[in-house]
């Protein structure tokens, strides 16, 4: 055992510094096993994929060896919540306990930071005339004088959905860059500088891929200098990545351009150009284009394999897209007339030209190597993306040769006739050896060599030992794969119930029957219930029925009726029958984002109800394109794609139930296919080994036992 391995093992042991100083810390064999694997990867380089069951302590399992190695590291998460937790709590605690002289930085996407220039312009925007807007702007301006970071998360009382948020923050599209009059004081630039000077930088997957796609936000410059990159919540990498590695054009982009042109034009060049007319043309063209996509209930994805999206009238669609292009061209001409007056107009002109180019892409036939679709809701969004991130990611993570001894120029490895810009995206994506020079090629305190280390971890990365569901679309065929089981005793802590009496999920009365089952459970539990649905329609139907019929003081929370953060806070506060503090119980009905990342340890959550098996939605263009490719490879689209997708999603939803060694609860899956279909056995094997409740009477008895346990915690 080398020095780093020994330090890691000692730190996580029963006599180690964490056991002595961190309240509640207990050594876990799975955590130690994972940490030792991370330690080896940090020292030797390469790719490590770890599925760490809930309760493993995976955060410390990768942070301890990374921090003790002395290597510069990048840690990426899927959610801002975990990003903030790592930066504000987990890493500072370890740095202090371990006594390490480590500098840590937090780096988010630019839309998370106050833009001083746009804040100064915000009062001239039409949105600022809305009720309460001036008061809110005054609050932002006051906060701007005291904030050091400019992180909008510090500002209480302003939701991300507020119309003011985009007025005081910037995006890649509207940022003026070095021409901005507030460039020196720019919070985004200051955050980048802080990141470049830090030993550990915490980012998120969206920023990682956004940077790779445009190479301007700073992460691409940061990445080559770090030896170790960790992706936590790695199961989301592929889906996030394909959205950034493709192309998009939306009516939202057009409306935002209209807003920014109108505000800037009337403020800086009033009377020089007919801004009202030009923006009105583009706004009308955007509306007509959306109407050309047809009327649909809710949000739908339209297949797009030929010249036009499925279901649109070709002539009307072509005319609408042509009108958008013409309106953009007219607007561009107007912006060119005043481009010398201010850098704002130059940037607006660049945005307009880029949108014209994107419109030309979508006027042409789709790329046969990817997939194209139209997303229709209140707005219209066109997307063309690769089927997965395998090609880009495998190139990014492949081994990079270490710099030769003596500090010789590692760029010589390219050969005398090659002319590659070391700062190009192509060089980064190809693993240009020159990026391994300096810090990344030198041996650290643990004796590491020039190979980069890539660590990927999550509680859900597949439903079989090879974790192919994750590794194949991410291009990690050569990665070391490891599964660490949860330390929780699920057989004692949790039970699984599949109601045999409910209709099949496709039955019109299914949602109503699910709601009735929940009402019956609430009469016993008095709250403490999370209902996860696979569709928004089911969420609304179940939520409305519960709100209409729920009695006994139980509060029914429904996703979308309040901000997500408020819903989570209220649910965590909720009690139920037997609650010593007399708090009213809660039931939360939610979909989408609540299937993962929602952590409610303790008695506030004791029942998780899933309305049906979370198979990918039929007709989804991306899913269909991936299925077609799998079929062409001679494999089964159902067994090799749809079923693993459902298994992972089901495991994520089930993971909301047990979050600590003392939790008790019941998982209800209201889909009897789990019991009656042969593939149900595979799905059950993917779940923690809970005891089965065979009938409704056993279910009701188990609910009553939960209330007894809650009332007598010492029993």
C-alpha cells in the first residue's frame, strides 16, 4: 500500500480523523472500497465508473483521495443544489478536518451571475414597467453594492422564473465580452479568475458541455490544467451532453433578441433606425412560425426525418421559416447601420447573424448521423443533436501521454508536419498532448504521473454489473467499472407493494384509482407521502383529485403550483399522525425533476407511490432514433434500451424512500406489469432487496406499523 492509499484508508477508518471530528460519521466498507479505487485512478490515470448505492457516502469516497492527492481537480455535478452543497459544506469541512492548504472555487454558468451592465440598462426595458418591477430592481441594485461574488443565489426573494432575471444576467448570446464597459468588474470574469487560481473547482454538467460546445466560458481553458475530473450525478451526462453538442433554434431566442434590440435601440440610437418596426416584424414572424407547427395539447416532440417536421403543412412551414429569415436579415441590416455607436449593437448583430445561420441549417435536410426534432409547446424549439456523447467524450477522456522528462516540449509528439492550434476545440477534444504539460504532467505528492484521471459516479448507472447503460453512450468502453451496494438494510427498512387490483396503466381510470389508493394511505399516515408520476397529465389528475378529496388537515402540494424550492422545504417540514410537534402532514405530487435529487431523510417521507413503470415515452424522436440504431446493430430495442432506461428511472424514484439507516417506508408501484410480465423480474432485481407485501391487507397493516414506529421511536 503506497502513501496515498494508506492516508485514505486511515482517514476513513474507525480511528481516523473523520470518525473523531465529524458528527455522525461511521466507517463503511463500501465507502472505503470506493475511495481506494478512486485513489488508484488518481495516481495511475484512466477512467473509473462507480455506482454507489444510497448511503455509501460517495461524496467523501471521492473527495478524500482527491484532496489528499494534492492534484488539481475539477468536480462537476448535475444540479446546482449539489454544487452548492459541495462548495459550501462538504469540501470546506474536509479541508478543515484534514488540515489541507487547498483553495476551492465555485463556477456556474454566466446566467447565474449578476451582469452589472445589463442591470444598469434594465430600467429602460419594457419589463421594468410591470407592477413591482421597480421595487425589485432597487433591491437588486442595493445588493449589487455589497455582493462579492454576484451569485444570484445569494439574492433572496427573486425566483429564477422572474421576468427580471434575464434582464440583470447575461448569456453567451448577449454578453459583450471584453468590449463591455463593466468588463473589469464583471462577476463572471472574476469567478473565472478565481477558478483558474484554485486547486479544486466545482462546476456543473451544463457548464461543462456548454463550454465544450462554444469554448468561451473558461472551463475548456481550465480542464487541460487539472489532473483529476470527477463527475458526480454522472447518470445525467449523456442527456445533458447531447443538448449542447448539437444545434438549436427557438422562438424564445427570437423573442429575447427582440427584447434586447428594442431596449438597446431605443436607449442608445433612438430615431436612427425604426426599431419598433424591425422588431415587430421579427416578433410576428416568430409567432407565425410557432403557429405553423400546429396546435398541440401540452408539450410534444415532432419527428423530423425528411425536409419537414412530421404533421406540419410543408408550404406553410417553409413560408414561416422564410419569413423568420427575412425578418432577421432586415434586423441585421438595421444593426449594421449603428454598429459603430456601441459594442451592444455589434454583439446584437453577431447574435442575429448566428440565428440566420441556424435557420439555414434547419431549412436543409437533417444530418443523417444525428437526430432532429421539433419541440412544440407555447414556444417552438428545433433541435438537431448526436444520438449520444460517445464520440466526443471518448476522445476527451482517452489517455494523454505524459510530458517527457526534463520539461521538453510535449507538443513535439504531434510530429514536425502537423499544424494544430493547441488552444483549439479540436485539440482539446483530440487530447492534444500539449495540454498535459505543466501541472498535469508532473508528479504530485502521491507520485502521480501525467495521465489524467476521470471518475464518474452516481447511485444509478445501470441495471446490470457492466453498467453498459451508462458506459456505452458515454464512450467509456475501457473504463474500470465498480458497483458498491448500499449499507442500508432494505429488507428490514422498506417494503414493496404492487397493488394487484388496480387497472392497467393505459386504462382511463388508472390515475383516479392511484389517487384513491393514496387517499386511503393518507387516512392512516396523515401525510409523509410522495407521489411520483411519469406524465404531467397524470400529475395534474392525481393532484386535483387529492386536493378535492383529501381530509384530516393534510396539505396537498403539487409540482408547478409553487416554486420547487418552496415545495421541498414545506414537505420536509411536514409531519403526520403521531407527530410530536403537531405539524400538519404533507403529500407531494410531482413528476420529472422530483424523481431524483430530492432528499428527505427521517419520518417526513415514509410512503413513495409511483403511478406506473417509467418507460421512455412512445413517439419520442430521440428514443426512436436510438432504438433504430440498436436494432440495426442486431440487438433488441426493448431489452437493450427501453428496459434499462425504465430500470434506472425506477431505481431513481425508489431511491427517494430510504435516505438513512433509521428510515422506514413503503414503495408502491401502481403497475401490475411489475408482477405479471417476465421483464418485471429484471426491474425488481434492479431495486434494493425490499420485502414484498403480497396483498392490500398487508399494505394497510404495514402503514399502521409505520405510524406506531413514528409514535414510539425507541420501540
